[in-house]
C-alpha cells in the first residue's frame, strides 16, 4: 500500500504540471477561436522564451535552496551593456564587420551576466548573506546602474543586422524559442545525468549532510548563481535584439516574478532539494497561455499580476498539501 501511494505521488509530481497545462490548453482553445492559430502559438512561445530561459537557471538556484530576485534588473543592465558593446564594436571595426560585432556583443553579454551572477554567489556563499537579502540588494543596485549608464533612457543599437538575431527563425521556429529548447535539454541532462546535478539536489535537501558527504556546498551553490547569470545573458541578448534597444527603466521588469513562478508551477518546491527542468518548461508555457488568454479576453493588463499571484499561491498550496 505504501509503495502504491509513493508511486502515485511520484507520478503526480512528474506529470501534474503537464496535466494542468493540457487542461488549460483545452479551455483556451474553447474560449477563443484564434488560440490554436499557428502564429498565435509561436507568439506565445516567443514571449515565454525570454523569462523561460531565465527560469531554467532559476531552477538550479531554487533546487540549491536559494533564490535570485535580481534577474529582472540584471536583464536591463546586461542588455544595456550588450548594446553599448555592439555600438562600440561597429564604430571600431566598421559596418563591414557588423556580424562579428554582434557575435562579440553576444559573448560579452553572456560573460557579463555570468559575472553578475558570480557576484550574487560570492555574497551568499562567502559573505554568508541570506539569498533573499543579497539578491534584493543587487536588484536595486543593478537597476540603479542601468538607469545611471543609460541616463534613465533607452539604450539604442546602431546595427541593422542585430534585430535579425531576435526576430529570425530556424525551421520557422523563432530563434529565442530554439535557444530555450536547446538550453532546456542541456540543463535537464546536467540535472539528471551528472554528478553536479546530484550534488545540487543534496545541497538543497540538507546542506549539513551534503557537507559531511564531502560535497563542496559553497561551490555547488556558487555555480547555480553563475548559471542563472548566464541564462540572463542569453535572455538579455535576444530581448535587446528583438527590440534593437533596451529600456533602462522597464527592461526586464517583473522577470524575476515570472521566472520564479514558472519554477514553482513546474513543481519545484521553494524548500529546494528536488526539481525538474521539464516542469519548469511546462510552468513557463502555462504562464504564457494564461497571459495570452487574458489579452484575448480583454482583461485589463493591470489585473494580470493578480492572476499570476493567485496561480503562484495556488501552486504553493498544492505542493504543501501534496507533501503532508
């Protein structure tokens, strides 16, 4: 009997978010005749890819027992640096090397994001600052730096090719969606098939036991924050490329909420110790469908945050009852 109960719980944890997404998909298809149009579905995937990419890294952080509230502000700062780097590279190397300038800016963006993530990781692991407090502080710092460097305005690209990176497609699939899928596969393999993935779950489950098991707890957590910084770099590059600009005031606004919500809806508990990249992908798509349907039904955009909040609270309550 106990084995059967355990098996049902395992199946629920694994497929619960997928079942919820299927139900939401059916309801949306019935509610709006435009929902199932291919262009609308691709638009949903494009929209969720920016926060979804960040949510992949956030999954690692939350599994480790931490949290990162700075990712939204980090997007604005990294996106601004990417555009400044691109404009500088075009000015130095000329328009003939514009493609190389874009590649250089992409690399700089990813490395800069990793560096900001490393800063968070160092404060949390070596500084022994609680993740909530540390990232709350850097959330304000990163946004302030973006506002200062951008003079509280908009970073604008001088490139004519840069938008092709954000708006381009591979086999009719938008580039950000392709990156989202590829990174999800890579992260899933890392989490489920590598030693680091096992260490990450052990650290999130019980850091003291993990330490006694010769696991480098601080290093494991540090890597998780660097990882989310890398995902922010990817997201910032594609978001700034799509717009060919980045706002220092609204760029990445509320991305931390969407990323954390995607992880929670996907079944990863805030207490850490376990989680699923597949669940996070499902959670991100679920949020995207909810936003899409609210727009189609003419619901005020000011109420969409309310719906997200209800969904997050509901997901946490379900997890709590499931673990009792």
